C-alpha cells in the first residue's frame, strides 16, 4: 500500500524526484531509447512544472516504487489526481521513465533484435498518441501506466504488426481444445453459463435466463463429453470424444502468449502472418525458457457479428479466421473506443465517416451489440 511505501520514500523523495524531473536525465533516457522524441521538449516542460510541486514529486516517487511490485501494482487501490495542466498530463510518465534503461538492457541481454527493441520502446509513443487522440492533448495518464506494466516487467515485445505479451497469461478456464491424429480440432466449452443463443449468459443483451444451461467438460476413462463451440457459438447439444483418438492440447491454465492489435494497425493478412512467424522464431531463440502452448487474444475484432457488417475480403475477418473462437462475458463497449473514438451520451451522435461506422451505429441504435470474443490457435 502507499502507506507502507511512503515510509521508504519520505526522506528521499524530494531529491529523487528532482533527479527524475531534471532536463538532462529526461533527454538522456529519451535519446537512448528513441522513445517519444517528437514530444521531448513538451515532456521537459511538463517536468519543469512538476519541479515546483512537492505533492506531485511525492506521488511520482510513490508510483515509482509501487510499480516495482507487480502483485501490489495489480491489486492496489489508487485514484489518480485530477488536474488540467501539462504537468498533470504527463505526471504518470515520470514514474515509468526510470524503468526504460532497464527494459532496454533486459532485451539486449536476451539478444532480442535491435529492430524489435526499437519497436517495443515505441510503445511509449503509442501511449502519448493514444491520449492525444481521445482528449486532444498528448500525455501519459494512469491508464497508460497500467498498460505499460507489461513492458516495465519485461513481458511485452512488439513484433511486426502485432504486440505479444507473456505476462503470466494462462488459457481461459471457459474452453478446452482437443485434437485428433489427423489434426482436426474441437473446442469444448467449460465452466461457463450459456445463454440460449450460444453466447455467455449475462453479457450485454444476453441477460434472459430462459433456455440457458451450464457447460462443462466431463472426462471418463474412455471419453470426453462436452458442449462444442462452432464459429464462436456454444452448441446446446453435447458430443462425446473417444480419448483413444482425441487428446487435450490446450486446457485450463495452460500457458499462452497474448496477442494485441495496435489501434489503427495494418491487419494485412500477409503482414500479420509474418508477425506470427517471426514471433515464434524470437521466442524460441531468445526466450527458450518461455513455455507456451498457443497464441490467445480477447478482442471485439473476433466478434462473429462483424461478418454481417464487413466484406468477405476484410482483413479483420482474415484475422478472425486464424483463431478458434469462443464467447466470453462481454459488455459490448470496446467497439466504441476503437471504431468511434469513444461513446457519446446520445448514440445518435456517433460519427458516420465510414461504412463500418454507419453499419455499427445502426446496430446499436437498434439495440444490438458487438461483443468481445476470445480466440486461440496453436
């Protein structure tokens, strides 16, 4: 907790924060990492403002120590300060700034290729741009600091057109993947309440319980019995697999690498495939201790509902087709950030600048949703 951390920084935070906020230190870190260089002068100006605020200096040092402890960072109860100035816009960056040299040193020690290190450090630029896109002002807020825990704790690589995190990820408990000798794969739903439509009960628009059921996997000495998932829909009838012919290749808590798609990134299928291929090579060569069984992602881009709103040749649908899909509990809200740039109070105010925006706006005005889905592939 911050109370405990305060004891460790109360006598040194003024000097420590002064060092972090010094122009020479900021410029040296940014030049070494090539991160956020277009914003270098802006960040130095933000630091100069914070140099005059002892409370902000204390918060920076508290946050710096807080993010060192991953478990504490995950469970901490923190309410970001509210401010309307350049210093507040970038305050959370200064807690992360001292970790940048260590991140680079760790990747170098692993032998990670120079271009991958450079691409990964550009994640800081993405964070600044993300905030500018949604607020009109560049900055680095607490949401970005929370996201950067992947990189701060050496669990993120940007490879090609995709981001790969291996932050203690485990396969979701809602599905188990089985494969036979010919390579045929069947996904069985597990430990999940299912809506009559085949989605997850209590997702947005799927609250009615009539016809719902509980899906789980039962294994006997000779068989595996469960509810199959076809094209992202949990089927209402059980199937039985012969254990002589079928084996579990991805079960609950098996290690996976999580795939993230950069906002506005190019999903050209050839480039995406190149990213997967190079990721496999990099993890095998430079992270031989990383035992993973599959790639996994959780995103609105996997929603089968998009097939009704996109052309068959869409890169998004090609991305979907790489994965075996299964539903998860979803509020159906992520699409607003990534397609519309946010959700207005009145859905009538959603922009209509593209065919996808027009189609999804109509869907939501009619009471529909684009749910987030999960997907895996070996």
